């Protein structure tokens, strides 16, 4: 018995291609409005395309995306951090508030991508409730220990960079 309301394969392929293109454009930094205009669809379609495409990505691809975003954030951080801590001229000194704002945005985006906020929230909840298993406590403690090590290593690297000739 034939299925009712079957969608032609060509239409399915075309839709999938639009999903992939929408996701690619979104990852490159384009807004939903720009993508909608480029693909000739509504913004709500773009939103649906991107959501569906992301849902279809395998865990490996999602991890690759996170790594790509983290490396982009690292590059942005590397570009602005020296200008914040050691401005080279008056122009950079005047730009410091804006650069610091961008630095905080980078920190926040990185925390969201790595789940740092969620881990801190879970630790706060666990601390407030008490009676947490020793296994959970040790896992959270281990996480924060590693996080502190990374921060300390970053500070050492920053100090080393400050002493290095430009």
C-alpha cells in the first residue's frame, strides 16, 4: 500500500541542501536575516533549518564545532589581551573599555561552550543541599582543581609573554 502524502525525493534532497547551507552560513557568522535573503526563505525557515541541521550532526561533528569555536575564541583572546594589559599607544588606551567588554564576552562564550557555568551551578546546588555523595563531590572537586590549574598555567604564560621582547 502506497504512503499518503509522500514527498518527492528531489524535494527532500533540496531541503537538506538548504539546511546544510543555512548551517554553514550561520557558522560563518551570518545573521538569520542574511541567510533568509540568500536562500530566498523566511527567517523562521532558517531557524528551523539550522535547528534541524544541528540536531542531525553526529556527536563527533558537534565536538569538532565546539573545538573550532574555542579556537576562534582563543585567537580573539590572543589578539586583544596584550592590548588590554599593555596598551602600546593612546589609541589602544582609549579602546581599553571596549576591549575589556569584548574580553568578558569571550570569557562568557567560552564558559557556555565548555559547560563551566553549568558545573559551577551544580556545585552550588550540591553545596546548598548537602548530603552529596563522596563520588560526586570528588568529581566536582577534581573539575575545579583542573580549572584552577588551567587558570594558573594561563597566568604563568601571560607573565612569560609580558617579559618576552616584542
